[in-house]
């Protein structure tokens, strides 16, 4: 009887932990997406030079902002989050790699990237 209760408690705690990780990653993506619309000059510098010039910087920020908001809400709602978690992890890895000279600012992105990576492992563990 006690083991059954313990298993239920572990299951509930795992669900809560998963939700909190999803909330943390989602908040970062939704905030960045919205902030890119409000303060574009603050965010355009994080795009690598090779990604600019195909479209105007404002258009690039709008497109990426929509993608970030979509990723954030998809992760937050928690249904089939493998794809957005992979995109989140890779995009944050790109930010870190291409902006390493700004590590004093982007160090938080490493933590968010690892949280997104944890969501990948959690989602793969469900299958």
C-alpha cells in the first residue's frame, strides 16, 4: 500500500517538475518574441551576420518573433513537444555559439538550453 502511494507521489512530482521546466522555457521564448516586436534594436544583434541581408532586419525579427512565440506556447501546452524542444535547444545553442563573445549576457541562455534539452529527454522517455 505504501509503495503505491509513493509511486503516485513520484508521478505527481514528475508532472509538476515537467510543467515548471516547460513554463520556464516557454516564458523565455514568449518574452523574447514579444520583446523583439517592442525593442527590435535590442535583439537584432544576436542574429549571426550570415543570417542577415536576405530580408530586412525588421522582417527577420518579426518572423523569428512569431516562431519564438509559437515554440513557447507549444512547449507550454505540453502536447507532442519533442519538435519544439529540439528547435528551442538548437536555436539557443546557435545563440550561444554565435555570440560567445557576449557570455556575460547570454550565460542564461545556456541554462534555458539545458532545460529545453531536458524536455527532449523527458519526451523521448515517454515513448
